[in-house]
């Protein structure tokens, strides 16, 4: 390991200084993508990296890169980062932690005048949250080839605002092509957004992959009828089928230790208390780290939906396959945690991250630190300074292992 280390106090101050941009009264942040607050957060990041004499690069999706050159011009960079945009009522650390860890690593290298063999870059991806311009992870998705540039730039908010227009308005519509920028390794430090690490009293989660996700729109068509005059055995009650389906969705996941399922949206018509529901529309979210198991969950959902009376129509609207991260990066994180004396554990991410799409075009890995009560996408989201420092330290040492390794031998 290197004989220099992160400055945990400086990192903590940077996180809280950034959190003042878009701060909410409840203690969170509202830096929704491409708003004035997001622009201010980007501007602050650019100011900080410019002070370190890093070059700044912006691609056509507004993905923002700060580059510190290495000694070997033939090496592709080790890229560290996440995102600066937030949910409308988001927390201080989701996404921002990864970018600020990258900033701290640039500061440490500058403090010690250490030039790595491979360049080091820190990235903030555009519109990770997708709160304003769906879908989520749009900047990294275009970079990784999941979405076309045209679809990315044309993403539209509910009020009709178009992403490319807002990029231009805030001054972050870059000229660099999106996706052609070389990446030697991509490393994303993040808060867990779940309770596993905290409950286990473990400081570092070594993320081996991301579970697969299937999203569905489900429609049930029954027959509207009078609540007082229609006998129970003569009803075609869409709400009753919806209740049975929701229970089945819950059981589909609970029958598997690593399964997850959620019905998050439900709407019925005519919406009258004395009328049997004629129509119910709902959403279903199924997740599992094993693609075959996730496929079986899909089959069970479809079969159950067909078996009901009235039946349900199931339309899959999105599939994100399970992701397995690069072994070299996983090992670099594991070794860095071990040699630093930090307890770690392998973990599969339950949430999607920019790393999912970057994994398609470059060796990619992630590490997690605990967050209080597993709470995220919430203004009360919180981490400790100790965990913040540990995660940054492990990221620094892993990045140095990857940036200074002998490419001929892999060591």
C-alpha cells in the first residue's frame, strides 16, 4: 500500500460544503439533474479540480471528467466517480460520495506530488437518478451503449422540458463524443443504500455484482357493477384479482433468499367506494442476482396472472440483466481493505448504479460503505465520518494498485 493516505476531515468538509448546494430544510439536498442547483454543484466540482490543475472534459451528454495525467501516455485512465444529481428530496451522500472520494484522491496525489503511471480521472455522470428525465442512469447508459445519443439528448421531463435544452441552458453541453473516451478501469465508491453492512458491523462492502431487474406494467380488466346489488359469486372484480396478484408477487420473492419484489404503483377505475372496480393497473418490480432464477420468477408471475378471474395482462417494460464485476478490481478492493485492517464482506448490489452500464465497455467495480438504518433516497440519509474515511482510503489504495500495476504481468 502507498505510504500516504486520505484526509478524512477534508473529505467530510467537502461532502458537507457540496451539500449546501441545493440544501433542503429537512437536511437533505435537491440537486435534480440539470436544474440550477445541479449546475451549481457541477460548477463547484470544476472549481475544485481546476485548482488541482486537472483538465476538464465534457461530452455531449454532459458527463463531466476531471483528468490528472500519468507518466505512461499509453495507459488508459483509472476512472473514479458517481453522480452529483439527486432525488427531489434526496440525501447528502447518494452519488456525491463517489465524486467527492475521487476529488479527495486527486488532492492526496497532489499533496504528495505523486504521479501515477496511468492517468487518474474523476467523473460525474449526468442524470443518474432519472427523477427529472427518465430513465435513470442516462448519461452512463449512453456512454455504455444502452441508449442512443439521440434518445439520451431527447429525454423529456413531465413538463415537456428536453434534456439537451437544459444541458445547453446550464452550460454543460459538451462537444466530446459520448462513449469513445477510453477507460482502463472504472471504480465507483457508494453508500450501500441498504441495511446489510450496518447490521453486520462491517465497514466495507466489496460489490461483486448487481442483481437483475425486471419491470412490468400489469393491467386487470373486470366488470364495473353495483357494490350493493351484485352477488359475490357473480362479480368480475379487478381489485380482488389485484389483491391476489400482489400477494403472489410477494410470495414469489419470499420463496427465494435473494429474491426481491415490489408493487409500487396501483390505480383503479372508476374509483368509487360503492362500485366494483372494473380496471386496475399496477407496477411490478422483480429482482434477483441469478438470471435463471429471475427468469423463473418471471414465469411464475405470468402464469399466476393468467390463472386469475379476471386475469391480468403482464407487459415487461424493462430488463436489466444481472451484472458481474471485474475480478481484478474486486481483488484490488479486497486486498486494499485487508491490508488496511478493515473488515469487509462481499455483497451484491440491490440497486442500479452507473457502474452497471460502464461495465459493458470497461473493467468495472464498486465498493460500499454502511449508511444509517439503510436509509437512502431520503433527506435523513446519513453516514459516519469514520466510514466515509475508510471507504475513501480503500478506494485510494485500490486505485493506486490499478494505476501503477505492471500491465505486462497484471501486478
